[in-house]
C-alpha cells in the first residue's frame, strides 16, 4: 500500500509540473499530455513495476476525468486538465527489464519518437541514472519516487539512527556490523555509505561482501555472515534477494542481534513479511517496531 501511494503521488507531482511548464502555452493548449513510464515489468522487481504502473494508471484516470478527491489538483468538475484546456494525459509504458542500457534507449525513444512531455520511473537506481541523463540532455523533466543512489545517505542514516536508539533502549553496546549488498549501483552506493557511517559511529566491520544481482542462492554468503557473527547485519537487497537470505537465516542456530535491511519495498509484500517473522530480530530500513536481542546459545 505504501508503494502504491508513492506512485500515485508521483503522478500527481508530474501533472502539477506539466501544468506549470505549459502555463505559457494555454492559448494553444495541447489535446493530450504524453508521459513516458519506464518501469521493470519483468525480472526480479517485476511485481513492484507492475504495481507501480497500476497506481499510475489509476492516478491518470483521476486527472483525465472528474473527481471529488481531496488531493492536489484532483478535485475538479470537468474532464482533463483544466489549466490546459481539458487536455488529457496519455501514458506510454515501457519495460526496462532492470537493464540500464535498455532504460537509456527507451528514454531516448520516448523523447524523440513518442514526444513525451515528461518521464516517470524507474525503481532500479542504475536504470534511473542512465534514463535521467538522457532526459537531462533533452531538457525533459524526469520524475523519480523511489531510487536512492547516488544519494543514499538519508535511508542509511535512518538505519544508524535506529541502531543508536536501540542501544539506548536496551542498554547494550553494538560493537560489530556485517555488510552485504547486491552488485548494482543501488547496492554498491548503499554499502559505501553504510561503511562510512559504521566507521563514524565506532562499529567494527567484520564482514563486507557483494553478491551478484538476480542470484538464485545466498546460502554461501549467509554462511560467511554466520562465521563473522556481527552484532548487526546490514544487507542491501531487492525483494527476491531478501527472501533468499531470510530463509537460511531462519534455519540457522546463530544469527546477528538484528538485521536492518535496505530493500526495494520487499517488506511490504506478504512473502517477505512471513520470512521476516521467522528470522530473528529483523527490522526494515525505516523501522517502526522493536527488534529482539540475540537469543542465548
């Protein structure tokens, strides 16, 4: 639901931006506003992309019709965008498959051939980087509501703020951390920031490892984490990856005090929540509930 709301808000922002940009052209208002939507509709984050596009389509229907919703620019008695003479939004949806080079090519095609007014996407930080560079070159607005890299500090800082609060609440001192990340831009940047914050706060890094994105097994990596036995485990992963490492952790007899993962909305999905409940002391990157201490051995 949280991811769903974010996509709706992204389209609301895009429509507001389009209204501002086109304000000077109202005398010759366009019949439609074309927005390019670049999301993963296949691959390991396909479900997030599909859910996002569903939300974007719903928001588009709200703007194209009449609405009583108490949302920015959504309460209106006429069809279309009132500030643009009733022009309606048309979406052109493409699947970047989690591939930066495909996202880049699709962004250029949407701008040069589909003549989009704005672009919206792309979940994967690596795809957002290449697609937004194309948009920048052509002077087309690029709206992004979920990619964190290369500016990952905010999310990782929240994790370390939580660790300090956890120490105070439980009266304990965390000494060691283990860092594991998938090997795309998202994971690499996140791990870099986490390493800097760990050193700043005086935590010893006893494990730091990368794994191949779209891997089918993380048992070997989990074994290495168990051997290092950090007080805090900091994985950066996509939804399917988080499920992979949660399951072997749940089977293990030894685990870190807690895990504070950076995932792509994985903990909002039922399958991920089930894995989290069976793992010891798991907390999302934006923790909202307490986590347990390490069980005695």
